[in-house]
């Protein structure tokens, strides 16, 4: 793999994580004046408009019946549920804590792939997954009353998002990624609209609040596009670990804009989660290289 391809992929991955972290910060800043349903609706409406124009430009739109494939419908449902759980939690716990828990996502994906897709996972990766979730418990740090509902909501979001990612693996390459993004954004917008009244009703939006939501929509689109660019070029085993740079941005933003002060237990949990994730990436890349080498040895002679 050419080094410049890896460098481009690393830059795009870092940009994607910065965009997602800033999106989270903007959403968190309006959770006190808007409920989860209203945030999902306004942000989703703006995102749907933008991504539909992009998909139309690239010819990625498909007949609506394409979205009714079971695996696509399940993915859309998981994306909407992930938005509900994460936005609901953002208003109640520090940004850095929410981001730290979400760093367990690669571990949850590996766990799900082993349990539901039959992908082989050796004892080393099982150990890394177990240790990684111990790190999550350290970040959660339950008190005498147990786990807080907001923290458990983020944990639920991890597994919902992992299910979304596993569904994505099962969608055929004939379905453009942009079409999936369009349908997902549209359905999430409808779900948000349906939740406005049950979650407390529509609240008047100030110019500042609308600007924050509009900015979050743009950043969400930027994050989606740059992460696709990151994964298309270069060695995934080299590029993927840079997803953890999002945690750095969340900690810095939390300290500067939300006056959050992460403690040593949070940093200890983060170190365990990230270390386990990096080891899992390493083992997966090693297994991939071994599989390629084995196929080259057992392939037909020319």
C-alpha cells in the first residue's frame, strides 16, 4: 500500500472524528432548550435535504422499494434508535464520558460478528473484548444507587450502533451508500417528528439554537463523507485506530466549552478501552494478512 494513501486515509479519519465530536458538542448545547425529538427532526430535515441533493448529483438515488429490504430496514431502525439514545444521554452526562463509552463500539461490533455472523474470534480477542468492557465499567463508575440511567443509555447506544454496523456489512454493494444515507436521514427525521409531542412538545427556537443545529447537520454530513473517504484508501488496520482521536476532541471541547473536568478514573477507563480496541484492530489485521497468505499458497498454479 502506498504511504500517501495511508496518510490521506489518516487525515480523513481525523477530520471525520473532529466533525463528529463538534456535532456532538453543538447538539449537547441545545439539549437544555429542545427535546430529543425536536433536535432529531430539525437536524434530520436539514441533513436529508443536503444528502438528497448530493445523492441526486451522483446518481445514487434508487426506487423506494429498495429501502424495504429487511436488512436495510433494520439498519435504518437501529440508526434512529441510536440517535434517540445518544442525544437523550448527551444532555445528562459529560461529553467526554459519553464519547469514552462510545469508544467500545469496535469491541461491540467484533462481539456481534462472532455471536451473530459466525466470524471466528480467538481467545486473545475475546480477552480484549472482556477487558475493554471492564474499562467501560470504570468510566461508568456506579455509585451506591447503581448505574445512572444516562450512562446506561449510552451503553445501549453502543450495542444499537454495533447492530447498525453489522447490518451494513450485510447490504449488497449494488445499493449505493448515499441512498442508504438518504433513506436513513429521512426516516430518522420522521421518527424525530413523531417524538416531539411525547417528549414535551415543540419549543420555540432562537436564532442561535437553529444555527447550532444547522451547524451540527453540516458537520454530520462532513463526518459521514470523510469517514467514507478514509476507509476507501489505504490500509484499514493503519487508518481505523485513528478513530480514537475523536475522544481527544471530546475531552478538549468538554473542558473548554462545558467546564467539564475528567478525573483519573475516566482516563484509566479510557486507556483500557482504547488499548483493548487497538489490540483488537491489530489481531484482526494480523488474521486478515494470514488469510491472504494462506489463499496465495493454496491457490491454483499459473
